[in-house]
């Protein structure tokens, strides 16, 4: 008999997640009820936000309960359905959790077309991370032609698209990434104008050289020292969409505020946090644009697909917080 295998939260982690913070459970396959369908999950998305989802305290979504299946975006194939809009064989992506089989009513789930892009890309550049780059940059960053857009975590799922979308809109794109290999990829393969290796020891000098006219838009993915270096180079009336602060997600100590906070005042900066779901009413527009640019070859996307199934989940998740991933991190089941 085929069994379902799920990753469940066992305890709230302190610092980086550990294998012991989760347990793998086996249970009979869930049966779809009336108006539901079952998905055989093939790829699970590993997202930096997962660390926040398993922490206690106030956030933009309630924390995953102890004992519950770990929350995750995932993609797979419908294998049984009592839902009028989904039939066996349909490829879908949505909030399906870290498990081999998931039952859904269709909420926050959408059909995808594997003929247009591989299944795993629909939880990457053509899914939530792509939408995040699109809304954060265009709705908050609002780059104008000729302006300089800087993005941190530039080789990653969100950052890689931010720079490419900035280029489509006529801006200069400058990435910040960890290591020469990622920086080379960002410039030579993604087409950014420059990329600064923040691990190289000369962040401030290299950022200045890469942004001789200052920075108009900073798409913030990491926080910490990188944010301070960028704040020191911001231009008047610059915009900072605050998308993520990954450098602090595993902190066990209070995180110091930016040293260069004064730059917000003297440069009249607009700093605005956002969550991709804030733009729910424009999701169709984002998906249409991302799909078109992808089909036209204007958006390059890279997935970092890891093997090992549900057992590998905690170790693979940690790659995000050490820069061990190179592209959109996905776990294959
Ligand atoms: P990703 O960039 O594919 O992977 C994470 C990357 O962050 C790592 O590869 C690493 O790149 C970098 N990083 C990790 N620790 C760091 C540190 N201490 N200092 C500097 N860089 C560090 O991940 P993603 O899915 O695209 O997410 C990027 C950011 O967007 C995250 O902050 C995430 O929380 C945020 N996000 C926000 C929303 C939203 O709705 N607001 C939605 C999706 C994602 P390097 O090797 O280059 O250091």
C-alpha cells in the first residue's frame, strides 16, 4: 500500500533549523472529499520565509502549529479529483506542504502548463518569487530609464529577476552576491551591468565603483551590513522596497538597526516593506508579464534542484541561510 510521508514541525527551532525540529510521519493516502482533489507532489519550494513561519510571535501569517505538516509551496500532478475544475493529470502549483500527497479545495492553487516551462519553475520565477520581484520593483521601486537599481541576493530566486526586470525597464542593474561564481553568473548570464561580491572584503569601495551616480532604487533582500553600505550611496528621493532581511532570520540575539538610518532623512528616501500577497488584485497582470518575458527569452531563470526527498528537508532548507543554494532552491520528492 502506498503511504503518504510528511514533514511535521516537532519543536520551534532556535537559530538554524535542526533535523530534530521536525519529524517524518507516514500515514495512509489522504482521500479527497466532495469538491476536493489530491495532488502527487513532485517539487517542494524552499523559501527563506519558512524560518519565520516556524517561529512564534507576530508575523504576516500565523505560525505553523507544532505537529502540523510544514507549510510550503509545491508543484505536482492531480491524481484523484472530486473537484469540477481539476482532473487527474492536471499540473498544479500551490500551498501543498512538505509531503508526498496533498488534498486541496483549490484555494491558493493554480493550474500550470508544463509545456511552457518545467514544473519546478512554476514555484520559482514563474510563481511566487517572480511575482515578488515584479511587484516589489515595479509597484514600490518604480525604476525610471537610466536610474540605478541595486539588488542584494542577486543570484537568487527573487534577486535574479529584479535585475532583469529593471533592465527591461531601461534601468541600470547592479547586483550584490556572495562569491565570484555567483557574481559572474549575474553579469554574464543574467545581463546585469555589474555585480559586487560582498564576501570579497571591499563592499563599500566596489559598490561605489559600480554605482558612480549613486543608487536610485535598492531592492532589499538581506539587511545588516549590506543595507548600511547601500544607505551610504542612496540618491535623493530614492526608493527601498523592503522584501526580505535574510541575514537576521536565524538570529538568536536582537538585531541592531541600520547605522546609516540618517540617510533616509537627508535623502528623503521612501522605505516600504511589502509581502507579495499585498498585490493579490494584480496577480493576473504579473503572471501574464512574467510569462511573456520568459517566452521571449528576456527572463533567464535557474533552479537549484536537490534530491533526498522529505528526509532531506531541514538540511536543504539551511542552504538558503548560508548561501549554499545557487538559484531557486527546490526539493525533489
Ligand atoms: P534566494 O535569494 O534564492 O536564496 C537566499 C540567498 O540569500 C542565499 O543564496 C544568499 O545569497 C543570501 N544570503 C543568505 N544569508 C545571507 C547573509 N547573511 N547576508 C547576505 N546574503 C545572504 O532566496 P529568495 O527566495 O530569492 O529570497 C530572497 C529574499 O526575498 C529573502 O529575504 C526572502 O525572505 C525574501 N522574500 C520576500 C517575499 C515577500 O513577499 N516580501 C517573498 C519571497 C521572498 P549569497 O550567496 O549571494 O549571499
